[in-house]
C-alpha cells in the first residue's frame, strides 16, 4: 500500500513539473513573441528630421555602466568640473569639453538607475538608487561611492522607487520610498530610519517638488489606481493631479527659462484615431496642464525625461528622451516652438540621461547611454569625443 502511495505521489510531482514546464514555456514563448514584435517596431532609425541634426560622441566612459543622469553645475562645481555624469556603476565629473576631472566607483554593483541627491544644507552630495523595481533595496552612497545605508525591500515587499525628499528642519536629507503591493509609502531620515509610513497600493514612482513656492517640498507619487497624488511633509494627501489620465511613471523637468525643474512630465495616452495615441503631458507645479506633445511609439517605452534646449543660431526646442531598458531601445524627440516633432530617432541602446549644457552662444544637447554620452547639434558642430578610460 505504501509503495502504491509513493508511486502515486511521485507521478503527481512529475505531472506538476511537466505542467509547470509547459506553462513556463507558453509564457516565455509569448513574451519572446511580444518582444520580437516590439523590436520590429523599434528598429533603430531616424523617423523624422533626417539630415537636420547631427549626432556625435561627446564622451566615452565604459566603467560608468548605464548613464542614468547628467547634471550641469552642482555638484560638479564642488569637484572643479562642469558636468556630473552618473551611471549604475559610478560617476564621472567632466569639464565642458568632455575631459575627465574625477571618477567615483560605487562600492556595490547596482542594476537600477542611480541619481545624485543633496545630503545636507551645506550642499554636500551623495548618490541614491532609483526605480529599484523590486530587485534591490534603496541604497544611499556617499560622495566617495561608499554605501552609507540601505533600506530593505524584498520579493513580497519590493521597492518600486525612491527619491531624495528634501531636507528636514535640521538641514539633513530625507528620502521617500515607494513600495510595491500594499506597503505604501515611507519617509526615512538621513540614517535610513523610518519616520512615517502611509498605506497605498503599488507606489510606482515618487518625486519631490515645491508645489506652492514656500521653500518646502511636497511628495508626488503614482499608484495602482493610476492616481498622481500630492502629499505634505507629514504624508497626508493634499491634492490629486490629472484625474482624467492613468499615471504610472513621470518625471520633473525644466520648462521655458527655468533654472530648476518646476514642471511635471507625464507620458500618457489620449483617445485618437481609432483608439489611443501616445502623448507626453507637461504640467506646472500646481497640476495645471501647460501643453502636450504627440509621442509616436511612446507606448512601448517605460521612462521619460525632458529638457528645453536653445541651440546656437537656431530656434528653441524641447527635447524628450524615452527608454525601454529590457529591450535596450530609446526614442529621442525634439519638438519645435509650436509643439511639432522636428526630430525623432530610435536608438539601439537604453539611454536614460539627458541635459542641455549652456554655453555663450547657446546650448549643447547631451544624451547619456551605455558607457557614453551623445551630442546632438542642428548645424553639425560638436566636440571631439573624450574617453574616460
């Protein structure tokens, strides 16, 4: 009898294994097919504006990993440089011609984006993981690249995103962390200790922005219901932006002549020809829609960043960079003064960093990809590439 039970149990286990393999194969096949279809649509090419803009390599630094942020001015000016280039392996400080002034290597390998964050009122800086997507803890590195603290996530309690939440009353960093599932949103202090936690579901993305100009930053975040919510320093909901759109990922952007990002950039969809068309919305700090741009193929992208750019002896443009990291594809848009697409290119790389670097005669548009920075110019003028190796 026992022998028969063991045989039956063994057959059941075998059946479950076979069923699991079959289901996995079906899911994997479908994902592979979907990815092939997406890649076919995202064949690298210039879609609009061929011949109007020139692309060149501004800088190469393979030990950066994926470039996730390019900053002009602070904190590079603390290191005798003009540009801070952050990747998921470290950071490089460059002068405005692309020459390496200093490099930092992170003490731990990171597979998600990393960005600069202000540590205290003196202007000291560190580096914080972003868009963790359940894969890692939220980690803060100091300016030497050494891990300062980490706030744990996990498979069942995964972190979706984290961001520097401004400074507390003593002038020290606070960090906002959004969780997947039902663990909501958490504010931690400069030592990584929890200050408060508020309930919510799937806090996809978080940012901080002074929405009313009083010098204190509020918290913006999206959630499972597609809401874009604003919370005060105590974590209480004070506003709900863009109620007629589903919001997941979004970003902050400079707009017009702003020196700091005071607007909100949101990829979304609107009812168009037959169904839904991809658009990019620009909101002011109080949630009012300023403008929107058409974004063909934007529904295949995940993250969106943007910057105004005024090229030398050329009209002003607004540049938008979208990317799909798993597929290693990105889309660069340049919109003219009336919001029309002047240039659209699909790049064969996951490019996450974008910045316009001002100079005497105008701006230079920089796009950060894997181990390199590209420069775009309408008249073909650009610097010779420099290597960080």
